[in-house]
C-alpha cells in the first residue's frame, strides 16, 4: 500500500500554513506547530531539510522563524513529498527498466506505468498557492 510517511504529512501541513500567510512574514515554529497540530521539534527538523532544499528560509533571533523561500505558486505538492520521501513508485517494477524481469511481458506493468504518470502529473500540478486558496475557502465555509 502506498502511504505517505508522517514526516511528509507534517511537512505538507507546515508548508501549507506558511503558504497561507503573507509572503515575507517569518512565523515561529511554535505558531506553525500549534496551528497544524505537529510536534514543534519534528517540524523544525523538517523545515531545516526544506530550507536546505530551498523551499523555506530560516531566520534566527527574537523575530526569527520560517518563511517560504519561493512563491507558493512555484512549489508543488510533488516537490515537497519527494523532498521528504524520495521518488515515488506505485510498484517496484517502476523503479527502473529491468528492475523486474517481467517488465516486457507483464500487462500489469503498463497499467502501473500509466497510473504512476497520471498520479505524479496530478501532484506536480497541485501548487501550494492552490492549496492555500482552498484552505481559505474551507475556513470561510466553516464559519
């Protein structure tokens, strides 16, 4: 079963929270942690990784915290997932050509290949700008 790790889920929540705030505003890890129900130490570790990869910036000192390093329209869900998880494969036979000795004879291989392409394309077309807009809309509907 394909399933996101808790780390990927928490990273997505943190990135979404930053995406919903103003572009240059640095937010403290405690604020993001509390708002997204994520342990602060774990989130700080994830944000450090995302900072190394250029998705967030970290600021030290009294007004420190984290902010997006890119516009949310330029960050995709796929990028964040793969930063945390590594490349996504729906089945082992897709890892690389020849990894499975049945690649050329198995009709299910073609199904997995097509499904993976569609899945990755969908995640790659889902930006944090879109997710932030959806989050704001859901908050308004909630009350």
